[in-house]
């Protein structure tokens, strides 16, 4: 639907009104969206100079984001089972169309794009849609890349991404809250494979459930979030930001949590000092998911050395935490600060939004997916 074009604040108001109208139409059928998203956005706090707007309304259960070189935004989902293509046809930084690429999939959280093909990760398989962008309205049949991953739905949904080495990285969460699964080294790991699905190998072990990772553009090394185990209390153990400097490292699970907390059951088997500790404690139960190095130039200098992390928020803590976007500032590969960036999705004990993934757009804006509100936000900076 074309929207009225205007300038400055008028454009913002028009955009929010148009988005609000779209959501009002959706509200009858979708629990998560509902009217008044414009009013909700006014509750989001950002550092001075930053602004949040709707990029796309009506993207139910929006999870991982992947952008093609031609600007098509692909969006995975978890419970919804669909994969979407979000298109900004007139390049005004607001989506014009949300197209369903696939439906009825098994928690298709993960999306990645390479050589004209969309890769989709379900629980036990990765598939590929070749030449997808010329066929958004009539997608080709999916080609199976690899369908031999474990089928456990517990922590079975996946974030996927191509590394600078050309491999597709595919995590396998622990199929439990805490367990030792020596029968299959892929459990609680991040694997990688060739783009054709061959050569699967474990890259990092002892990773309970990573749903977000990226590579430092400065040196190509992998950084990833990991979700801490539950049922040890409100404040233990912390969720983690980790830095893998090489293949074959072990990050502690299930023996040691957060670098310092031996597991009550498995901690007797191996000591914390055998493992790579997290580089930043993110807090217990915050549920860090998508993370990206900021590679744009729109944001001012201090933000150009930061990692942006989406916190989905706690589900089993007596007082809720998370539900925000945070940053971790680096000096080289050393963490020097950890700060809130976008907050207000949680009001008291009531959340209206849950950030899942972040994505740096070519213009330097930051997109944020929200699987509760079923929308995608765009955060910009103006000096
Ligand atoms: Ca547009
Ligand atoms: Ca760890």
C-alpha cells in the first residue's frame, strides 16, 4: 500500500499512523500485534540522537533476519512456521510488502543468504531456495542441504550464518535444561558445514544454546551469545557473550556455567578452569539472542566499536529482566563496557515487545525483530 510522503516530523507521524492502521487491521487475527504500536514505541528509551520507528508491521513471530545484497530482508519464525520476505520497493526505509516464502515448517528460526539462495534452518535440517529473489511470489521447491541434525525440539530452533571462511555455521542446542550428551558431540555445540551440506564438524563445544553469533570484521573471529541454564535461582548463572579464537574450544556446558559456577550435578566431573570463560557476563535469564558487530557509519564513533545484542527477556525469573537491546564495547578484542541501548519493551512486569535479532542495514540503521509484537523496528541516528 503506498503511503503519503512528507518531510521531517510529519513523515514520522504519517508513518506511525499508517503502521498503526495496518496493525489495527491485523489485531483481530493476531494476538501479538494489536493496535497502538506507535504509542508503545514512545516508551522505548534510546541514547540521545537515536530514534526508533516501525520498519515492517505484520511480520508475525519475527525471529532471525538476513539481508540479501539486493535488499530483500528474509525473516524466520519459531512457533509460526512461516518464512517471510520483507521488501522495501521504493527504498524509503519502510517495508511495503511482507511475502510468505514458506509455511508449515518445523521452527524455521534460521535464515541466511548466499549466492542468490535463501538458506532456512529448521530443527533437524537446512534447506535452500535457489534464485529466490526473482521468484518471491512463486518460490521454488526447497532443496535439502542437510537433514541429519538432531530432531529434538528443546533448544532445537537455530540461528544460522555464513562465516568469513565460507562455511555455514549451525548450532545444536542442548536438548534439555542441563544434561551431558556424550553420545553425540553435536549436542550443545556450534557446528559448521560446507554450503552444500557436506563436511559437518563441531566448531565450538560446551555451548548450551546459542541463538546468535557474528564475526569480528577486524579479524574474522567468532563471537556468540549463549543462554545460561535454568533452575539455579534468579541471579545464577549468567547468560554469556563468548569469543572463540580457534576451532575446538570448549565453553563449559554442562560442567561450568558463566565461567565460574560449577554445575551442581556435572561440575564434579570437570573444573571451570578447563574451559573458555565468557568475555562478558550478560546477566542471568536475560536470554541474549541475535548479536552483530556494528559495521555501519550512521551511528557516531563510540557505537562503531560495539556489538549489539537483542535480549529476548526472562521467562522463569521472579522479577523479569531483559526485553531490551544492549551493547558491548570493544577495545580490540577486549570488552570495555556493557550498556543498555534500547529499553522500555518491559514496563513493570508487563512486556509488550521481545527483541530477537538485530541487523545492520547498508545505510547504517539497525533493524530489530520482535517476535511478540510481530514487527520489525528500525533505529537511526541523527546528529
Ligand atoms: Ca518503502
Ligand atoms: Ca559458557
